[in-house]
C-alpha cells in the first residue's frame, strides 16, 4: 500500500512501514507526516490484521531528520503568517506529536530497523522501537544543535532514560555521530547486524513476535511506557489491572492449555 512518501507492505501479519523519500535520505516533510499518520491509522485498524510492525527507510538512510528544503520544520511553503514571529514548535504540536503518540499507543510490537543515518527527529523515531535493530554502517545523530534548535521528538525524555543524563547531554550538546556499535555498547539499541542481513533479521524477529500473544505484548508495551512516570505503588496497580485484561484473552487460555498438554502454544492475538 502506498501513502504519501510512505509505504506499507504486508507479509502475513507483519507490516513493514517504510519511509519513502530516498533522494532526501527520508527526511521528514509535511507530505511524509500526512502519509505516516494515514499509514499508522491503517496499521492500527484491527480488521487489517497487523500483529507486528517494522519501521525502516527506503534506500541508504533511515531518516535524516526534518526536511528543511521547504523552510521551517513541518511547515509547507506559504503556511507562515505574514510578519508573524517564527514558531518552530508549532509543527511539533500539530503534526509530529500526534504521530509519536500514535506509535507509543500501538497495540502490537513495534520494531525499528535502522538501515542508515538516523538524525534529528529520525533518531527519535528510531528509538521508539520496542526492539531497535541497526545496520553496522548506520549511525545516530542529535543534529538539532547544528541548526540552532533544541532536541525534539521526545528525545529529551527518551535519552536520559536509555543512556543516563551525562551521555544524553553529550549527544545533544556536541551533536556528534554515534556509530551503531557504540550505541549498542551504551544500551541505546538492542542489536547490530551486517548491512545486508538487517532486514532479514528484522523480519525473522517480527514473525516471532507476531506469532505470540500479541494483545498481551501490546499490554507489555503499555506497562513499560507508563513505568517511567509511575511510582512503585502506581506501577503495582498498573500491573494488577493489565493482568486482569491479559487473563481474559483467548491467548491466555491457550497458553495454559498448551503448557498442561506439553505442546507449543498456538496464539491468535485474541
């Protein structure tokens, strides 16, 4: 399926969401933001049967950040009001943030396969993955300071929680490239593969997750997403109510039955 500068390909119940503007290293434009919103809405529609998502980039880049060729980030030519003071944050509020929230609230596992540069907001998209896989040649870059902007896309929330405050500030203040293998050593990402093996490994992992109890995997996503903002007591309560929901799924019944019968469970995501 083709959306505006985004494609979605189905392989069984795995959707590969591909940023599709390779000439610009998949830099994010207003058109791409529209395409992403529509693609994510399609993916999140239960009738379409998606049980796991891989996000990657077409060509030699994952996402080079915001496409600045047309002016301010996320702004179409002519959108700015005459004589208005510039507001680089408006596009974040109205266009980027709804997409980031949509990714966070997906009801199925979300994998990112970083096949090349992941810069600026592209780095933020990459780190949204429940599992972040990267090609050896890829790198991560907090590019914002290079154009006089602060980090966005949720990176000032994500980075300290993933690598600690010292490294988070270093990445953002220095704006230096972080190679994939160093990102792995830092605990920023999960796995690194040879460039030509990345997508095959991502699809294998996605197929394994898609064959699992995907409603419960979605609840696991929710539990961890909320954990940073909760106290210990609040998180215990969160687990209690999520467990009630998981315990009412057909997959839970099947998992217990398969365990007692000493056979592999056949989960259906129900």
